[in-house]
C-alpha cells in the first residue's frame, strides 16, 4: 500500500505554557488520538472567544491536526491558511518554526513535495539560529522525519530510512517534550513500512511491534491501531492469514472513535485480502465493498483539498508575478528616465557644439574676407 501516509497530525504538536484555558486545550489535544470529533468541538468553542494572536495560531494548529486525523484535508488547509495569515505579525522564531512545520506536513500529505521541502528548508535555517535545547533538537528531528516521508512516498526507501533514523536520534534525546514519544511511534511505523517495501519482513515486524508498544505507552490508540494494521499486512504477505485477521480486529477496536479514512481503508483492504486468500467469499465481498467505498470517500476529500491548494498556489504565483511585474515597471521607468536624461544631455551638447561651430565658422569667414 504505497500511498499509506503516516499520521501527520502528531509531528508538530506543542503545548505552550499559557494562562488561558490551558487545561481545556490539553483535554482537546488528548482527544486527537482517540476522539477527534470531541477535540474539534472543544477547539471551535475556544476559538469563538479567543482574540490573542498567539493563542489563535496555537488553536488553529491543533484544529488542523484534528482535521488531518479525519482526512478532511480541505478544512485542514483552511486552518493552515488562517495560521499563515495570522503569522504575518509574529516575530517569535519558535512560533514561526511550528507554523512552517504544520505547512510542510500539509503539503506533504497532499503530495506537493517541492512545497514541502521549501517549508522544511526555511524552518531548518531558523532552527540553526536557536540556542541548543529541547525545542531545537525536537524540531530538527521533525524536519528529518518529514524529509523521510517525502523520500518514502517517492519509493526511495533507503534514503527514507536514513532520515527516519536521524529523526529518532534527535527525538529520543528530549524525553516526552511536546509529544515526542507519540512522534517516535509514528516514525517507527514508517520505518516498518520502509523495510516492508524492501521485502525485509523480519525487520518490518520488529519495527511495527516497537511502534505499537510505544503508542500503547502513551495511550495513543489510533497510532497503536496503525501499527497493528501494518503488522497485519506484514503477516499477510507471509501467508499468516489468521494472525493478520486477529490484528486487524484489534485495529478496528482501537480506532472506533477516530474516523481516519486512510486507517479504515487499510483495515478493510487487509480483511479483504486475507479472506480472499482463505477463500471466505462472503467476508471477502463484504470487506472489499467497504474498502472501495472508503477509498472513494478518501479520494474525494483529497481531490477537494488539492483543488483548493492549486487555487492557493495560483494566487501565490500570481502575487509573485505581479510583484515581479511591479519591479520591472519601476526598473523600466528608471531606465527610461536615465536614457532620456542622457539623450537630452547629448542633445544639449550637440546644439551647443553646433552653435559654437556656427559662430567659429562665421568668424572664419570674416577673417577670410579681410585677408582676401
């Protein structure tokens, strides 16, 4: 399943110290893993009364993750655009890094890899200006992790593994700072899939199990469900179909409140593949139908989001073109003025020269008359 993306919502998580409804924010944040509908309600409630720019950016970041977890990329993109608009007045480099990380994740999830790398490069440079500390270490790790995702989705699994292990080396240094334990579960899950695509099934199994264990340690049920789904796929190719089905059932139980279309699509496909291998036709027909319906819903969501992102990119490009045209017009005016000034200077010099020559010629004629 080459199009399986990791759960992007967890990479840029950060709880900033604040006096405003911080406990409510933390409660909403915890629901992202288990019940995104509840998280959405809480965040929207907080946004209604919020006027502080920093807090609004923070809440839109969380809301963007909630929509990503539900694969509602259209609404997630709306949140990202609002964050970018609010960020114009932000000077705090850490806040800028968080926003750029969210933007990079959004673009990556939509397959816009050049824009992803553009955002990553921008915030990597900002990271380098920060003093050593957990924040810098974590976000250097997240930067590597998202680059790993780009390589993985381009089928460059060896390069992806290099970036994922680099990310883990950073993230393991910061404890559970800003949700880094859940982040490491996500990265381990993707490491498992890289090995799976390379047909190194023993290593894939090892990292899927590690991902599930780490997710379980922080009660991240949706991450645990993803890990079991990946492990199930590994067992499927090894013809261990009953084990695969049991793991898929665990994934279903863990993901009931999540509503992640990609997770559901993977689970239904897993059931269909295993029941097909076992020649259980009734279950195969049931789950294959569910798989196709879920896949269609996901593709429709992604298409709507992609159309909106194309409109946004067109607006951005048109704005850049207009800025370039404005610069060219200014340069053109300067060149015209300068050329006109030179022309009139030469014209004046020519007129004066001609006038002086006329006078000299007149005097010369007078001298010739006298001498003759």
